[in-house]
C-alpha cells in the first residue's frame, strides 16, 4: 500500500482488498475511500473488479487460493512459501499449466544485487564446478513473546512449520537458485529446542548433489548475535558472501588438477582474494510486483515463476522427513509419506483451528474465510 501510494507501482492499480480483519481496510481507505473491501476471498475473485490478485495469507492457504484465482481467470502472485507441502503446491502448478494466466512467486531476495552476482559467478563456469556449499543463516533470533503473539504461530496446524517455513523460504529458494537442487538430504530439525513451541527452531541440513558436490545449511531462531554467511567452494575459487559484501579467492589452477599433479604433499595453489562491489539492495517487493505487471502487460520476464516455488519447499520437506524418519531421504521426496506424517503432526497440534478443515487436511480448493 505504501509503495502504491508513493507512486512505486505505475503499472498497477489497487481495485479491491480482502482480509478477515476489517481494521486492515484503513490503509486502503487512506489511499482511496472508494476501494471495495471484502472479508471473503472467493467473493473478491468473483467480483470482476480485478485482473490479478496477490495472495499474502497464512501458508496453508497459498495453493488453494492460487488455484481458485486461476479458475476465476485471474493472474496470481503468491507470497512465500509456495505452500506447506509439495503435494499441495503441485496441484497449483497443474492448475497454472491448464491456465493462460500468470502464476508468480514473491521471491524478492532474487532482486538483491548481492545474490544476483553470486549466482552469476557460480553459473558462469569461469570457476569450474561447485564442490561445496555452506550457509550459516542464524540471524533470525526471536523471543518467546514473538511466538506467543498469535495462537497460529509455530504450530503444525496453523503455520505448518517453524524457522524453515517462516524465516527461511527465501534462503532455501536462493540456495537452489544459485547452486541447483540436491539429490539427497540428511537433516536434524529440532522442535522446541530454544522456545516453548511445537515446531522446529534449530535446523542442520546436509545435502548431496548428483555430481558429487555437497552442502550444509544451518539455521536457528535461538541464537544471538546471529550469522548470515554463504560460502561456495568452486574448483577454481572460493566465494564468500557475508553481510553486504562478496569476496572471491581466485585460484591459479583448478583444485582437482592441482591435487593430482602437485609434487609436494603440502603444496597449495596460489590464491588471490578480490572484493566484488555490488549496488545496495532496494525496493525488492516493488521490483517483483513491477515485473509481475510487466509480464502481464508486455511479456517481460518474471522475477520468479510460480512453479519454481516448489524447489525450496522440496528442500524443507526433505529436511523435515529426514529428521522425522532419522535417516537420509532422496529428492524428489515421497510426497504421500510426507503428507501422511504431517497429518500426524497436525492431529497433535495445540492450535485450535478456526478455519475450514478442508484447507488443511483435504487440500480442497473449496474454502470460506
């Protein structure tokens, strides 16, 4: 609303809003007192007032609302995550494939020049293949009061997960966007390790790739001060992304060759560290929305297509499943097994569901709010 009010979205006109909390309508009416306001999403979608909708609701609603929007002939932009479980997101992808409308994801971190540059370095081939990825992302510290601020928070039935579903979808998306999808994952997702909650607040993931590369991802909402450091070891370089900077150690010779041919047991290739300057990140959400509108109006590229949302979610689903089973799992995950195990978590959840059970348990696109 603020971006729109300040002229940051010239290709977009806000024609209607919907929320179960009518106090939220004040922001819309501050812009235009005549903006129609709904408390029922289906009624808004059927109103004929809009060409596109943005879905910014609790996680379980994302796929069914995407599906319903497409069925109403509307373009749709979904907030992260794409959903709670891949089986549900796959239904949204199938609906989009049958539609001529746009399905996009709000992965605004993809507009950050920092990660755009890291991806460019990895994908360029200049430094050879990736050998290892390590991401420590623990700058998500939260107090117990944060989790106590809403009964739906940090519950299996209300939110569908903890740090991996709430704080980390952007990083999990960036992981696969930059480094590609792993083929195997082993993980420890500790539930209520640092807080009185039923979902995970401390996670360590180990990943393997088809070509032999490996990766680790560590995240937590219980550490302070936290760290956000991404290291990618390539055959001819080491890329370090931390804070707002990128540093690269360029090697004079590829490691696989040097390791094989170096005459001395303790020889090391020469490495020269370089700092790569990038522009500061700004207006991330505006850029995603502008690209969404530009795609609809002029066929311009999206920041993230809707079907791509399943990838980062696949990683978190695999991490959950590995932790629950106590063993590594292959990707793509066994979606039926994950869904069944999630249902057990939901049955034992402390959250008193006030929404239609079909949304959570039966994956129905029919719902009322």
